[in-house]
C-alpha cells in the first residue's frame, strides 16, 4: 500500500522518459492529475504517468509530491539553461530582446522547440521565434508558413535580427527545389509545395497566425498537418483571443503536443459543442479557465501588453513591407518621374515647373504605389482586426478611404473632409463604444481633436508629408494619461517612393531642428529632398 505522494523518473513502453506518479487514493489529487496534459492511468501498475516537462513537475511539487534525485537534477539543469538564456541573451542576435521576450525564448527552449507563443499584438512574437532560430542555427532548413501579406515582413525581420541569413521566399504554385536555410511561403500555396518541402527534411516549422489552420476540411490545414508530421521542432504564433474561440487553436495545439486531448473531447469540453439540427456548432467557449490552465501548464505562453507595459516604450514604430500588384505600371511611372526630376536641375530648368507641378507628379507616384499595395494591405488589415481588436488606419486620399469602406463597411467607420458635424461625432462614438466596429479609417488632415484611445494600434496606409502630421495622427491613440503602448505600423509598398518618404520623415523626427535653430520641417522641404534623392538615381 502506498503511504506517500512520490514521483520517480521512469520510461514508458516506447522507451520515452516519463514521470511515474504514486500516491494513496485521493479523489482531489486524481482530479488535479487529470489536468496534466498527456497524463495516463496504468491499470496494471496501479499508477499514473505524465510527460517529463518542467511544468508537470512544478505542478506535482505544488500539490505536495516528493520527487526523486534524478527529477531534481532535471529541474536544476532546466532552470540553469533558462537562466543563462535570460541573463546573457542569444549569441549573435543583432539586437537586444526585452526581458519578457527573452523569457519567451527561454520558454520555447525549455519546451524543446515545441511551443505556442500567444502574446498580444505588438509584443514581438516574430522576434522571439527568430531569436530561437538564431539559438539553433544548425537546425535547417526551417520552414515558415504565413499569411501572404506577412511574407516580406518576416524576411525584413529575419535580416534585421539574424546575421547573414539564407532566406528564400516561395511564390506561385509551380514548385522548384528550394535551397534556402530559411524558407518562407504563404498558406494559400502550401498544398502545392508540400512534396518539395518534405524532400528537404525540414527541422523547424513555424506557423504564424496559426488560426489559419483551424478548419480540418481546408486544403492548407491538411497540407500543414502532412508537412509537420515528422518535424522535430514546431512553433505556433497567434494573438488570437483563445478563450473566445477555442476551436481555432485546437489543430496547432494537437500538432505541437501529440498527447493533447482528442478532438471530440476537446470540442465538447471547451467549445460548448452542440447540435443545431443542421450540424455541429463548435464555435462557442466553455470551461475556459480550465483550458487556459491546461495550455499554460503545457505548451503556451501568453502575455498581454498591460502585463509588460513597464518594459515597453510609449510608441513603437514598425515598417511592414507590401508587395505591388502593378509593378510594371509603377516602374514605368517612376522612370518618367526620374526623368522629370532630372530635368529640373539648374536654375533655369527649375523655373519651368511650378511647385504645384512638382508636388502633383510626386503625389501621382505615391498614389500608384498605394493602388498597387492595396490588395495586400487589405489582407493585413483584415487579419489584424479579426485577431487583435481595434485599429486606426490613416489615409490621405478619398479613393483609399472608399476602397477600405467597400471592403470593411460592416465593421468600419470613416472620418474625412466629407464627414462633418454630427456625423463625425457619431463615427467617433461608434468606434469607441461598439465592439463590432473595429476599424477607424481616418484622413490625416482631420485627425486633430479626436480621442481614439480605445485603440492602441495605428496603421499608415498613406503617409502625410511631415513628422508633425504623423504625430498628430498617432496622438489620437496615445494621449496624456494613456496607459498603453501604441504600435505605429507603416504599410509600405516595397521598393517604391513610399519607403523613401517614410525613412526621410522618420529621420526628421529625430532631428530636433525646430528647437536647435528655429527651422520647421514642412511639405516643401521634404519634397525637395525626395526629388534630390531621385535626381541622383542612375537610369
């Protein structure tokens, strides 16, 4: 007869190390053991077992179990490994992680590269995954599967954080043999690429916005399951409000942790599954606190902005590169613009074109870039508001605002020069008070005076010409007394005039010329600098 609560290191029938759990029968203890993911009852041995993880051991110790010396050594080594990573960071990483990000990398490491990073938007899930890849540069190839609108952003972040990465972006549905150490592709084309990717024997798979594989009938879900079946390291990234829609996270959890509960048990227990007369509805939520405990005790780490605010700056700026769908048209227009700019050199030539003509030609090129990136920008916005809540999108032209309202009319409001008086107040109130209304489409020139602190994310689909105008827009969300960090996203068409304007405007923000010598950055001074940049281009 067992007289005490003991845990010992053991091996199962497959030779895998597990924790053997012995204790005198106590229904309360049994209920606690059942909350450990992957626990098993062994009828012949009259004992329980659990996967060997730091989380399961810490839970057992908390419940009053004694652990043997081998398990104590395991915990000590895990603590040392995680402590070293948090203290000295990741060798070779081109940047410094926030403490909570280092903790996230430590979490992945302590879970042996199989984890779900579910941090709120703006906390750097991408950076944590990249840092872990840098920690294991020998684990190649790594395959990163993302929504189409995020492929270029992953490439940008990897280049920014990893030294000399070998990156290959896959496009289209006619596969070739990839050769990169880090391979990036989107969910839509994944089914066509699975055979080629499997032939590479990938070591790491990262699923960004992993709720994309929520539907078992979708081809991309089936393809992802096939691809990840034999891969030793698997990371899922998602800011999805898991407790609201538990069904969306099931597939990635089951792929990460093969001992995760089976589908029908999970949907009944946590998705409020019920029969409607036409089929099963699994989109609800039930026993959410229990699910949260189970996930955090096994594979998931989730931090909210409010939890780590002391570590964050008031505003965080990020450049989100967008592909163009009209590249040939844009390139032709850009070449004509360069010729025009070059023709303006010299005092006599400059007088031939008024400032108005210079501005009009420059704005025309900017508008072409906006039109070309609109498809991918809409995809990015759609994904954002579905997952991460309210968003303010800044525009400077009516055609852009109209395109967004046509796409998001049911969940969006707009304020521009055509919306005045009572209608403007109603739009602001609706955005602040209606949960369903997640998108504010705001013209840069009418931002002053609005209070939009309900949102902590601002995306510039079109850039105003001055730092002051940009700050005027971002300050609608970040005002005196704001208790949140505001994320500012520049959605920029890659390789276009937008990138030049953004970097120029951003550089002006750090040049305090108005304080130093009384000068103020205005549209004309920036326009001249942009034209000078193009005047120096060799064609």
